[in-house]
């Protein structure tokens, strides 16, 4: 099993910044992808950004130019730097990791961290 521990959520004013972190431990594999999803009240969970173990990134159109995903492979940690935050970014943010194991794809989720953008 993979354990994901998230940190960095909170309350911020519009235009502000936050940095989320997610550290992975347990049965992890070298070929993997880590990412952040979010779910606002009454909405479906959506992909925010993802990064592969090789460094390729993917962003939702709504966050391009404002959010940056990065990772430290030595620490098995992924980061999401969120700048120019808007009220519509308010959601619970979930860390996700996909490990390409010998038995196939294993997807793991963190517990979620609340991000609230409000004046």
C-alpha cells in the first residue's frame, strides 16, 4: 500500500498564494505519476495538475499560468504552487499517485486538504 500525507491548505485572500505538499511512502515504484485533484461542493472531482516520474506535466486549462506542479523524487514528494488564487479555486484538494507496479497500475489517494479563497 501507498500512504500519501498532504499539507499546506488553508484560507487565503483572492490574489494570494499557497503551496501544497504531498509525501508518499510505502509500496512505491520508480515509474509513476503524481498529481492533484480538487472537488468543490456539488461538483465532481477534477484533475488540477499532474507530473510523471520523468518530469512531464499536465494542467487543467483553468489553472494554466497560475499553478505550478513540481516534484522531488528523492523525497517522493510532489508540490503544487498556487498563485493568483481565485474564489473558484476553493475546494478540497486531493493528492493522487499512480504506480506502475509489476501487478499493474495502482492508484492511491490522500485524505484531502481544504483550500479556501475568500476575502
